[in-house]
C-alpha cells in the first residue's frame, strides 16, 4: 500500500504564520514554532495537519509549523530567534551551529543517512559522471542544500573544475521535486537531488521518476536533523525530543512516520555531519 509522503506542495499544509518582531522564546503559554521548508519536504494538507495535531497533543501545547520558501529564509528566522525549532538540511545546520543545537535525526530506511543523486533525463545517453555535463544546463534545488548544491560543487572541485564556470547555465528550482521535474521536462540537462525525495517519489509516482536516470550516488551524509534554538529552555527541548523519538512506540506516531517515509527519530550525533562540515570548511563556509 502506497504511503502518503512529503510529495505534494508542503505549503498547502502549513499556515503562513505572521511572526512578531523580536524573540519568541518565552513561556509555554504561547505556541511552539517549528520552521519548515519545501526544499525537501512536500506533502498533502492532511499529513501536516495530523503531525501538527500529534505534536500538540503529546506536548500539551499548541504547535505551529512556520513555512518559508527557502533554507535562507528559515535560517534568517533562526538568527532572529523567531523560531523555537526547525527541520533543516545538514548544510544549514553546520552553518547555524552558533544558533542551534541538534535535537534528533530521522532514520530513513532504519539509518540516519541519505545521499546526493546526480540525475539526467532517462533519454540522455553518454552521461556517466558529472564530468560529462560540462557546458550543459544544471538545476540546483537551493543554495543551502547539501545534496543539490554543496555536494555536486565539491565533486567538481575534486575533479579540478571551477563549479562557477563548468556549466553553461545554472538555475535554482527551490525544491528537489522541481529539480527532478526540470530534468524530466528537459529544462535542465542534469541536477543533483536528495535521495530521500527521489526514492519517495519513486514509490508513489514511479512514472515521474522513470523519466529520469540516476547517474551516480554520493557518499552517505547525515540525514537532515531537527534542531532547536540554543535559547530554548532545556525542558522544552527535552520534551520535544522525547515526543519525536517516541513516535515509533504508538500507533498514531507510527502511522505518521509511515506517511513521512521515515522509520523513527534517533538521538542526533555530531559525527553524522562531519563529512558535510569538512566540505563546508573546504568551500570557505
């Protein structure tokens, strides 16, 4: 039975919350604000509502998912202390370590890792590595995406190429699904995308991903973590971690995890993200 996954316009399920100026890290009589981005998350209205209701019930506190269209915008809210927590890509997490603490890492296929997939159209022959896309059009999901931006640019540098001049043209799609779509519709000759998104799409829309071909798979990277603001009270952070890590132990939580295409949440460990931190350092981040 197909799972309803994060695959259809996350914005439909997230309220565009108006945030006041200044810090929001106050008492527990206000909602807990959790930042999300559609870059790698996509969903129907129902699933987001279910998850928000589940967290609110377990935390005994209203939870609000705050949507922004890019990682950069979510990072800005974190810097302004206008979010209590966020689900971030591993690259933004490394850049935001002065502001956030890793709380929990989702397990995908039972493991805390994912990869970058280099993809081209299924009709395109003769492409065996990123080196074969020199002078072509390439799609990135987001400038703060590890799998779509940092990793492929790092790979080009390792081959002795300048990622700023290697491709004839590059553009941002602002979501991994749209990057896949750009390749499927021949708007881009290639793209690098999140393996979690591609594989999840392949489960529910196999005819869509069948229009693309995976050229190569990167090394494993730590799966995008849940993080909390460093100023969030310790008790609140512990409660949120407890609820996330406890989802696999009750029927309602397992059902939501199933729809998210995740196994469970685990304790976030710094070593999961060491390879990404090395790439950020080499990129001058």
